[in-house]
C-alpha cells in the first residue's frame, strides 16, 4: 500500500465502497463512521491525508477539521459533502481544508484531487527555501512556517506559508491570481479562487497591527505585497 488515508464517512455503505475504491488505487485506508472515532484514529496514527464527511453524528466534519488542525497544521484534508452552500465552503477553507468534493462525484475525480494534493505536499517538503524573511516588525520563518513578533508566534498552515512566500517574492510588483492558484492549489477555478481569497484575508489579519505591511487587491489581476521602509 502507498499513502495512508483517514476516511471519516457516516454512511457505512458509501464509506465501504469508497474505501475499496481507494485501496484499489493503492492507498492504505482507515474508515471511521463518526467524527469522534475519526479523531481518535487521527490521534493514534500518522496519516498522509484525511477525507472528512461534513454532516455526521456525534461530531461534524467542521469540528473534526478544527481538532485535526490543532494537532497538525500540515496534514491535508478534503471535505466530502452533499451540500454545496458557499458559506459552508468558506468555513471549511477558513478551518484549513485543502479542497471540497460534492456528492455525487466521480471517483476518478477524487483520486485526481488526492494525487494532486499529495504531490504538492511532497514538493513543498523537498523544496529548498530561504529560512528567515523580515516583514515589517515580523520575522517569517519559512522552514518552521511561523511569523513572530517579540514573544508572539503565529503558526501558519502550508498554504498560508506558501502564499506569503509568493507575495514576498513578488513584493511591490504583482502576484497574478492564476499563478498563485496553480502553484499552491494546482488549479484555477471558482472554488480554488474562493479558497485563496480566504487565505489572503487570514494573512491580512495576522499583520493588521503593523501598518508597514499591506496586502492589496489588484482588481481582476491579483495581489500586491507592499512593505514600507522602517
């Protein structure tokens, strides 16, 4: 078997079929039928990716995603849901989800998404990057994925860290939306664009107390990081 996947799906029939399909694609799959058992499994074992149903008994997928992120900010997870409300997707991305897939879906599409996410994660782990970057009064550690100011430390998710790096390398110029979407999310569509907008908003909140750091929208084109001189 290859990468290890945690599948948390409360429909036993659908979950069993999906587990078998993933195993045929050479993934090692642990299937749990509720959020509580899913979280216990996550605490006990190391997973490369999590597939989380949204509507579940005992603990819903959003709560489970938050608890997973508290333990591990790097593990990617994808929400499986029968709902396609924009607010639900926005909440999922704010929690730190890497993607959404809405039931009913083509199983091959799910496999494609999983392969793309795992490939990007492996690339991020092996890529050589400068370690420390000064951003106004903050210090951005690309290796630890943290931004610090004095004793205050903010831990970034892999996507937040990569987006901040891209903004820095294009500082005072333009980070094109499509470039960021394709480099970080591997696609440029409505849902990934919505996700990126959520991440940009989160980065702005991290730096809201430092007027020397501004992340501007360039309408229809992308984003610009402006660093004022000290």
